């Protein structure tokens, strides 16, 4: 291994990525970093893109894992990790375009600052790069995330490095050594909130998550999710968020925050019910039910996570927590609802 340029394993999940995925591979082929590999996990693609990364025209050192169906984002990345050889892992969506300096800048930062466990660059919206997809997320005292920079215009505010509660899984740069010790994603999450759950482990075990805007990527926001059942997507989001709260909060905050969080979810269930949006109401109810029937399994996971804890919730919330801003929450809720058909 080259000490100056340690190997980076890029793990990418593909499901019928089409031309957007082809463009992603083309951008990867222009990376100026000398030692990297691509681990492609194909989730049952039927559009001829399963073996695309092996095409000699891209000149990419690539290994392909083929699933016969879509197993979800979390399990697929866990599969990819098992083949990875790099000191660093970059989890990258197949609907992104990267800058050629991405790996050099991210590796250089990680090599200099050993306190960082997970990091993301600036993520711009591909169709209008004047706006951001995400600049990291913060945890609120009611268990919901506040997404910093979500659909905001890219301004000087987003040009400075910042600690965040969680980085976005579309472009997530992490230390291999941390994953070897604590694991990557929770397979039971399938998709959604898995990166925030992982980042919570990073904070609990004494490392930091950082937004680092010295380089950027462009992201075709929602390309994959818009082709999927939105009810199913949101079901996983709700169930995973509740599960993550149970696993990661300390006892005092678990009682306070979880009760508030569950109360809000019950209110949302009733709201959708009274609006005759029965599928959405049922979705939240099923997410709550999943956590009830899987509580014993979740508590076993909680025991392991709490055993590895070296940082108190109070310290984490002081750094990367947020108060409850009802106006901002309502604005975010409306943005999410606009895509939740």
C-alpha cells in the first residue's frame, strides 16, 4: 500500500441505473487518484447495466457482485464491504458525478485528522447545481433529523467545514478500520436512515462526522427512489428511525425523546387517516408494529452499542444536536410531502 495514496474502495449499488449510471462511471474514470477500486453490487438490474463497470472503455479496476433481486441499500453495501481492500471506503450512489480531485482531497483530510470517522463533500443537485441536495444532518430533541442545506441555494454559508450529526449516504467517506471494529449498516434497515444510524455509532465511539466542502459531487436526486413504491420507502424510513432511537439513545433520553417521537408518529397516523390518505396512515402503523414485534432483537443490538459507548448523549447533542423549530419542520414536511405521492 502506498502510504501517500492509500487505497480507496468505492462501493456502489446499482439497480437499473441506465445512462445516469454510465455517466457516473465516466466521471469515475477521470479521477486523478492513483490507487482505488470499484466494488459494484448489482441489485438485480434488467437494463443491461449489471456488468457495465467491467467495460474496458472505463479503465476501472472493478469487482461485481450480482444479486438476483433488489436486496436494498444497506445489505448491498454490506456485501460490497466484504470484498473491499482499501484503507478507506467511499460509499457512492450510482446517480452521481464526481470531481476528479474527490479522492485526493478526502484522503488528505482523513490522513491529517484522525478524529474523523465519516465525512461527506458538498453535494449539489445535478439538474441545477446552484442548489444543494444536502450538507449534512443534525439530530433534534424529538428524534427527527434536520437536513442542513436541503434544497437551499449554494451560498458562502456552505463553504466552511462543519461537524454534523450524520453525512449523506450518496457520498460517504469512512475509515475501513472503524467498520472492521463496529460494522457498517444494519441489514434490517434495508434502505433509508442507515447512514444516520451508522454515523450515530461514529459519535458514540468517540469519533466525528464532518461536512467538508473543499470538493463536491453532483447528485441526480431521487432517481432511484422515484422509480420505487413511495409508501414502501417511507415505511422503511419511519421504522428505521424509531429503531435507531431505541438502539442509540441513553436511558434518560430514550424515555423522553422516544415518547415524544412516537406521539408525533401517532398524530401523523391520525392526520393521514382523517385526510383519507389510508395508505400513508397504514404505513406508519406498520412501521410502529414492526418495532414492537422486533423489540427483543433491537434491544440486543442496543446492548452491544451501549457497551461500546464512550461519549454521552449530552456531549453529542451539544455539538450536533438542534432544538425544535416548528416552522422549519413544517417547511421540510411540505417538501417531503411534495415527493410523497
